[in-house]
C-alpha cells in the first residue's frame, strides 16, 4: 500500500484537553427562524449529538455494520468491547463519512448543519462533516473526553486557513487528527491544482486550535483564543479551505509516462487523473485503488511477496484494456498502479542491472515478467548481502512465522520479495496505520492457501518500500544521508531509479495496448 506518514508538525504543542472552560458556550448559528429572516444564537454543543440520539444510534447499529459487511470488513470487531476496538471504530467511522458524505462548497457563509441533516443531505463542508464524525464517535461508545471538535487554523507552509477538524484520543492515550476533508472518491478535474515537481516533498502542516468543544464543554486554548473575538471568529466563511491535492510519486509516474507518448488523446490523461486524491488532506497522495481499503488485495500492490501472482493480474488487466481502451481504461489504471508498486515495493531494483545510475534519468532495466530476469547480483537476503533479513532492524510476523530470521532469509533466497502488509495480528503502531492497515485484510482465498504462513517471514512493507519522496519513520533499509561507497543504499537514489523505471515500463505497456482510431498502436518515446 502507498500510505506515507502524515507530515503534521507541532501537534504536541497544544493542550487538546482544553485550557479554560467557557461557561457561556453560545455562538451565532447563522440560521433563520422558520418563517422569518431573523437569525438566532445557539449553544455550540447542540451541533454534537449525545450517545442517546436515536438517529446516530441507528447509524451505528444498522447502517455502518451493513457498510462494513459490504466492504468485507469485520462488523463483530466494530462492536466488540476489547483491546483495539475503539481505534477500529474510529477508523471505520472515518471511512464511512469519507465514502458516503460528499464534500460541498457554497458561496458566502452558510449555516452549520446538524449531524442528522448532514446524513439526509449526504453532503457537507468541513464543519458539517466534523460535527457528524464527532457525533458518530460518541454514539459508538467513545468517551466524550476522548473526542473534540477543534476550531482554528490549518497552516500549509506559509498559508493559513480557518478550519474545523476532529481530535481523537486513541487507545495509547495520544491525541490524533481526524481530518473531515478526507474524501473517499477522487476529485473532479476542476479541483486539481498544479502538481508539484517530482521529488518535491509535501508542505508541512500545522493545526493551530483556538477553541475546542464536545457535548459537555467549550474550551479556549491558551495563547490562541481571544474570548472577545469568539463571535467574530465563528462568523467566518468556513468554505475557503477546499480539499485539494498536490501531485506526488504515483500521479507523476502516470503523467510522465503517458505524457511521453505522442498523439495521446486528451481524455486519457484527464480520466486517469480522476483516480488521484488524498486519504487525508495532510496525508499522502494516493489513487482510488489505495482508497479502497476494505477491498484490499495484495495482488493490486505486489505486497506480501506475491510477485508472480501480481504480474498475472497485471497481464489480465492489460488484456482487458487492449480489448476496449475507452471502456476499460480503469483496467489500465489498475495495471499502471501495480507496475509502479512492483518497483516501489519489491526488491527488484536492489539487485537489478542499472542504466546510467548517476544521471537524472538513471534507472534499472525494465523487468520482463514473461522471461528470466537478469540481475546484476542474484537476490540474497543472508550476510554479506546489503539486503540482510537477519539484521535486527527487520521484523517478522511471529504469529505466522516461528522459524527465525535465518530460515526466513533462506526461504526467499534467489527470489524477489516485497514487504508484508495487512497480515493477521500485525498492524503497525500509529493511528495512520490503524486507519489503513488495521482495516485492510488479505482475502481469505489467499490466507487459506498452503504456505501462507511463510509470508510472515517477510519484513514489513513500511521497512523496505520506496513509495514516497522521503523515507517514512519505519523505513530502515535505505539511508537518507550519503554514506561513502553505498550509493545503492541511498534512499534518494533508490527513489530516482525506481520511479524512472516505472515511468518507462508504464509508458511501454500503454503504447503496446492503446490503439489510435486507425487501429495502429502508439509508439513510446
């Protein structure tokens, strides 16, 4: 999976429990009294429903369980009073709102919606979605003192936007952001800004709270909230911050690959770009294949060591695309994503022959899944290999593999590997992982195959994958800094080689399978 850690900074600077209780939590509602043009004030806590609200209770007890079952999730875990169930409920509710409540914009200041209204309208902006998220968290049994709606600013680089979001205290006692602008579907083209240059990291994000509230209290945050300015602050236009994304690795692979092919119709790239969005506004850019967390299959991403099986699926998708380019363009999108993931997730480039490695266009030889792969060095995971799986920095899934690391390295000798992901009893620490890997599940048809337990001997995806502009916090294979004589082990080099090879491979497969109106195939440059 292509999920990178969030780039939120200074989250621990603020007291998310709130500093000062405001005894009069009255705010301007922006609503008109029925039959009148007069507006009125309201207790801000009314925008969160309590766990006694029958509408929210019905969503929790009936609608969300259907949503979970439809997406092959675990409805029993959602209601189970056990370790991890609160974080699982928070993750499922976040996905449910993202998938079922559209993001809307409006001109000028519009009145806040009550959660019951947002459910009926199936649309809302940041505050409406935040109120619904928090209300469903409360209705699911999460304590109101582990949940806050925050009013304040989101700072993206040097730009500051007024914003509302949800803070959730997870089961490890850490406050984490649940971003209401998360979208479950790709944005329309008109929302897509200019993409960033390749390898440019996303801007740092900072959440700066002024006020916090739950269904019990409204708090001010010391140093930020000015009580005399509360009404003026709450009357602001909350529609200025729209969910947008800046392009990163996967989107730029598609753009550069297809852009290098002459005579490609404009509709091709336009439709392919629709697949891209962010899991969270502040999180990584991903495409719709990755957004489908509850329908996760390792064959879509070359995860869990499924190398030949994933290539077979790529072959099937390309065959569909070739049959009807326009009708089956999404089959190409899946194939392109998987090809990029092969280079990002597998050990191929580590052992491959490199072409002009020191140039900006440096890459590996394009992998040929139909023939015998040519390697600079044969894949080995025992010392003195630089991909030494016996190294203490790599982990195994002990619930599946009990034979130790040396046997693990021997098991995969001579083969390409990729990291384990979404295996049973193996979700990595951190809220982002609980919201992604914790919900994903390897299909039973693969889990029940003889030899599945061997895949527990693989290092974790987060430890070895190269699928973001900078290494994540768990990455431990490649270095971020230059080390003498180890150009192979420099993360920036691996990213360059893997991305350039993926671009060439995606371009080649598109050219071979796309037909112009005259029936001729394109020729890649």
